[in-house]
C-alpha cells in the first residue's frame, strides 16, 4: 500500500483523501501493525509451533503408489507426541498400527523434521508428511497422516515441494536454536559435573577399586581395569562411571608407576626399566583435596611369552625404505636384522623368585629394541626372518619373457650372550630365509615366463657365555 502525502492530503489508489494530523498518526500506527502482521505471516514456524495444533491419537493414512498418487489405507495408525519442557522430543508412529518407529527432532529447540533411520516426519498445517530425503535436498513422500475424520486431496508433487520449501526455510532459522541448544548442553554438562564432582564437598576418603585384574601381569599382557570410590563425610559414596556412578575422572591426578597413566584401563609397561620394583602401582590424588590420596600395587608375574619381530621387509615394500625404480622385475626383499641378546639371572624384588633380565640390541639399527624380565621357563621368541621377494610383472611387449622374481631376504644373525648366572633360558630363534618372488608372465602367450627369484639363505645363531651387566 503506497501513500504519498501532500499537505493534509493523501493519494490512495489515485484519489486524494483529506486527513487530519491526529488521523495521520493513527494511520501510521495502523500501517505499522499491519506490516508486522504481514511479516509474521511469512516468518517460518518450527515444528514445535505447528504441532501445537496436533495431539496423540489415531490418524488416517494415505500411501503413495507407483503412479505418484495417494491412496487411502484401510487401517488407521496411532501417533504419540511426547514433549519435555514444552518442546517436542519424540514422535512415536506405530507403522501399520503395530510396528514402533520413534522419530527424534533434528534440533530440539527449533526442529524442521523428526528422524527415524532414513525416514523423516514433518508436520504441516493440514497434514503430516512421512518421507525420504536425498542429497539433492529433495523430498519423496511415502505416507500422509491427517486427523481422524479429515480428508486429504493434495497432489503428490505439491506435497513434496511444500515439504522442501518448509525444511529449507526452517533451516535458515535454526542457527540461533542450535547455538542455544549447544550452550544449554554445556550448561547442563557443567551442572551435572558439579553435582557429581568432589569440588566443594566434604570428603572423608577416596579409594581405588580393581574391577578386572589378569592372572598374568607383565609385558604385553592384558589390561588392568579399575575405578574410584569417594566417600563423603555424610556417608554418601560417589563412583566413577565404570562403577555405575558419575564421579568425573578429571577430579583426580594419576601418577601410576610401571604402567600407563590412563583412566579406567591401564597396561603394564613393555620396558622393564620402567618397572624398577617388579610391581605396578596405581596412584591417585584428588585435585580438590590434595591431602586425599589412594594407591594399589600389583606384583608382576613376568610369565607372559614375548615375541620380538625384526624381520626383513618384503620386496613389495622396498620402496618404503629406499628409492627404487620399478620396472617389470620384482624387487628384492630385505634381510632379517642382526641382533645381540644379553641375559643375566636375577631375583624378583617382591617375591624373591628367579627371573631373567634380557636386553635385545639391534646391530642393524644401532639401538636397544627391548628390555624384558621373564621367568626362566617363559618363552622369548625372536623373529628375524628374511622378507618375501616381490613377484615379477608382465613383460614388455618387445620382450621374450616376463619380469624376473625378486630374491627373498636372508635370515638374520642372532648372538645370545648369557651370564654364567643363567641356569635356564627359554628362547626360540626364527631366522629362515625369505621366499623367492615368482617370475612374471610374458606379454605374448607364446613367450616365456620370467625366472623366479632366489630363496633367501638361513640366518645364523651364536651362543656365548660371559659376564653380563645390565643397568635395569
């Protein structure tokens, strides 16, 4: 509505209308109110607003057919609408009247649809649409629900387009709701943390509870599961989640010895030098009550067999270790490493039982690759096999044969140096040569297959007895 004012006159649809100043003021107010109503009519209502016109009960169902038309289903379907704090949080559709399908909102504060698996549910002014949504942002209606006793006569294409426009418009208004929802979630999370935290509470004791302890405790063994129980001065017990409570792990500082500093589950160190007293000790301290501490020690059994892998690389992986040119011939494999293994007898520091201290040094890598403590009868299995040669590839078009197979790597060399104190040492050395790669096929069927590579040679084992000193 356009209004051009000339002194005390207005032009409305080409006609001059005389109005007073008081009337002009009232007229402006009226226009403002009408404008607000006009804009409100085009603002997008969320599902919470629209669903206010719906209620739980039986709904008449229309199903889309192969010809993209809707046909009325003979049986009505129950629909249950659940809310929490004035916001719809669940829609239960009993498909065919018997199968429960629970739809949840995409954004609780300002939903545009409710989701169940690959299906969506959107409430419109006169009907509810049950549909699928694709990557092109298009809706494909499957069912229409209307209140019992009401009729439905919309065209299939119109329904899909209406849903698409509604969802697109609602998406634009969801940013504030999403931000509010995120803030509310953070607030509730912090509120829940404070309720279950020891912060600001009078605490009597804290204690460690072992939930699962393996029979064998040592390098590469199974994990130890544990939780924490805090007892308040009024007798109330707060427990960590793995004990059925909500006591935050962030309330505690972990200072474990001989095992990993991880909440709930911890593993024994694989390096014996990090377990100096032949036991793992779980230590916790309350960060809100520094005087409150708890610990639990577990003696190592050192009877878990250990496998050391220092095999040569496969010919197929040669390019990962050095620059190679790959033609039709297969790559040669790497050799098993050269190792020196030192062993000295010792006593378990807690039980007094016999153990062997073992150090594995890679001469190939110039570094210590393992420090272990094992009971004399527990196996140490050392794998220094040669790698598998790479198969040859199909030959060149102008070649009379296929590519050559790569050679297998040689087995590694292992030297075992035992201190005279060692009475028993259970060690197995696997240092076979790697298999040869097979020759590749020729480009032409009447030509020859490429030659296979050579098998890697067996490695060697050397035993020595001399004084050994290890610093762990």
